[in-house]
């Protein structure tokens, strides 16, 4: 009956007992112990660090199983009080080594001829070798190791202990350690070692289940947990004081939650080296910012906010080098495609010569731009530089299509400006009042080839050669000789002179036309003419002491015309006075009716050193009595000045 299982003997004096009574007594104690084992041990297995399967150093055809304690699924205890040597089976291949409960009779007693039997049961665990784990009796056997036996009946390798079956305990309620004083929860066992590995001590909380585990430390909110070794979360072999292995998941590994003021709660990293060690921190503040801080200076070194902005509270020092692993490299291919990248690098070009390289690759239309006040002001595009334009294509340096100064250089004072600009469609170069604008060969002083001096009152062209500087005047509408005129300040084989040359429209057929030598002599390679037709002004030439003056007067014909006699018309004054009265000649020209040759129609009277009186004769036109018009009277005076 079931109640018999919980009955035990009650002894009294004079009680009659038989063999069955003592067997009942033993079954009671053994049964209770095994039922307790079944309840306490969730999984059968090894209870200490024993039952280790090892090579036998004295016999290669056997193994050693070290002493130990275990329990099977039926609650039976398996105990080896000393190391056990076991011969290997004679069949080669992979074998599973297991251990099960066993007992045998021992200690035979011989009192007389009528009574003789064994007086004890000796508990001896039985060792079994099976071909695979599926043939193991999970209720009665516990697995110790896997071994490989070769054809010679020896082990091919050390036993595989990864399959060792370790017992797991369970408690239906709270586990209280200590009563009235501090207690200890220890994971060490009989010999002070972990039951799976000699080098580790393990503590499993709700091992191999999906239930939550809560670990609390007293009632105080600031109670502490002290760990002297390494902590592994998700790993049994941590390589750091704290290692979290999330395996193949993408779950959050570590979260710090706080609503405190200031920087909020965070993590600190402290180096306690004397004199040089510092403390840094990482915090998430109530303003939605992540701070990396210098705790000793109480300053933020790096701040990131929710607007994708990053603030640096110090110096950003990228690595040195001219490759994609150095400097600052921006995200690749932002518009798709391939090979597009932008970077900033600093490196040693040659020896101690360094270079700061700003690059944008790899297409011709990739550009580098500098923006100010909402607009791109400077752009490098297609190998050209654009100022005020983002697509410079007219040349290596192109300015925006707008009027105003393009290039301005300041030299100290508020009005000391040098520059080039556009104004009203004109290209202007300007200099300060007392300065000069120069173009220099080789950039050296004294090698000016073009200069505007002072306040713009003079233009200087400089060129050190026999031809000297040249001022070229070109008229594209001309095609023959004379389409180009050049003025030279020559020397050497050309003589020291100012010379006027002309060319055809291709710069060929050179011909000197006028030479003014440095001593004042004039050489003309052609006719020397003065033509002032239609002008009333006067002209003169002073050649040494020889003065030549000339002019043209326009005279209205009288109506009606009268025959004969001279009429005083007007006074002529020389531009420069003569030393003696000069020789005067006149000519008369009627543009509409031909030239009246001779001087019979024009008279010169009262000629002196300063001028003369010019008169014309009355002219009759019988065929054209009503003629009206203008005649031109030319004159020339030659004499000493």
C-alpha cells in the first residue's frame, strides 16, 4: 500500500523482529533519500567535479575515472570513493562512456554449518561503453565522455568531456543564505572547482529557460554588487571584465536610463595613473544630447544632438596620410554611381615639405565650392576656377557676368587699392593716387613691361631689346598694308629713335614709315603733307630756326559780282612770329567750279613778322550772274623764326 512507504519501525523492549522488518526499515530510509534527490535535482548528473575520464598513464588500453559523486534520474546516488581503472572494449570506433548505479553482496558470514550468507550490500557504480548517445538509459545512466578507440585497442585522442552530464538543482521557493548575519552563496564544490571546468566557477540562474531572473541587493537604492573576476553575458568565456555576446540577434545589449539634470547619468572611464591619468564620461542629457566629457575639466569634448549636429569642444586631429584611411573621408557615391568621393588630407609631400590636399573625385563635373551668405562664391569645376559662378568654362579663372571690381588688392591705408574690374562694359585697372600699375617680366622690380604711373597721367611700356617696347594699333576692317600700325622705341641696329611701322592684316610686309631720331632729326619714308581742307585753323612747323606756317580761309562770293578792284577781306596772324618778314604764297580754290590758278585773284598786303592782310579780287561770272558760294584761300609763310 502507498501508506507503507512512509511507515518506519517503532522499536520497544521485547519486540519480535524478523528479516522483513529490517528490510522495511532500510527501504524507508533509502526511498525517502531517493525521492528527495528526484525533487532537488532537476537533471541527473555529476554533483561535483569528479567522474573525470582520463588516459591511464600506466596502461594505454585502459582509462581512469576519478572519484566523484553523482545522481541518476531515479534519485540513486553514484559514488566512487577512489579512482577507478577500467579496461577499454576490444572493438574500435567511437564510444560513449557512461556510469550507472550498481550494488553487489559482500562480507560473507560463516557462523556454523546451518547459517552462512553475505552480510552487506556494496554499492559499486557500473561503467558502460555504448556506440551512441541514443542508446543511453536516461533514467539510470549519466554520460561521462566520448572516446575514440583505434585498431590497437588504445585511445586515439584525449577523451571528449564536452558531453559530461552535470546535475542541475531546483528549489520551488526562495533560497535564504544566512540567518541574522551575512551568508554566502558559493558555486564551489567538493574540491573547490566548477563542475564543468577546472578553471571556472559557474553560477546559473534559471539556466536554459526563457523566464526572467531578478537579482536584488537589499532595500537601499544604492546597494552595490562587487565582482572580482570577469562577467560574461551570453558567453561562458568572457575575455573582459564585462562581455556581452548577443549571438546572432540585433537586440539592445546594454541600456542606461536616467532623467536626471545636467549631463544626466552615464558611464565614466578612469585611468588612475599618477600625474597623467584622466577620467572621461559618456552621458545622455535631458536636452536630447549625447556628451563625451572630460570629467577632470568638467567640459564636454564632443556633443551630438537629434538634429544630426556634432559639436567638438577641442581640436579635431585626423590621421596623417594620402590615402582613404587618413584625414577626413566623406561618404562615398552620395548620388549613386561609383568612384565618387571627397576628402581632406594632410601629409608629408617630400621630406619636411607638407601638403594640405582637398579633393573631390572622380568626374570632370565634380566640383569644390565655397559658400558665403547663402551663395556659392568660389568654385573649382572642370579644372577651372570660378568666382561668383559655379560652372566656369571660359578659362582657368572666370568671374561672374556682372559689373564692378573683380580683383582688388589692399596695401595698408583705406584708399590704397589696386585692382581690375568691369564698369559700363569696360575693363578697368586702377591704382592708388601715388601708386603705379605694372606688368613685370619674371615678377622682378626693374623688369616692368607695362606700367600706369602716378595718378594715371602716364602710360609706360618697357622692353629691353633692339626693337624695344611696342604699341600696336590694329584695325580689323583693313586688309592691305596699314591694317596694323606699331610704334617702337628702338636702339642697336635700328638706331636710337622712335619709329612708326605698318604691316598687313597678317603681321607681314613690315615697313618703317616715320623715324624720329633721339637727336631730333625726322626721316620720312614717303611724302610729307599737311592737308587742312575745310578747316579755318592755323598750323606751323619749327625745324631748328626755320618756321613754316600755313592756313586756310573760307570766303563768301559777293552777289551781285563786281568786276575789277581789290577788297580788303581779313587780317592773318601767324601762330609764331618770324624774325624777318617771311615769303608768303597763296592759292584759291572753288570746290564747285574748279581751281582758279595763279595769285591774280588773291592779294597779300602789309606782310610783316607777325602777320599780313589777305584780300580777294572781285570776280565776274558773265554766264552765271546769280552765282553764290564759297571759295577757299590757302596760304603758306616760310622764314626764320
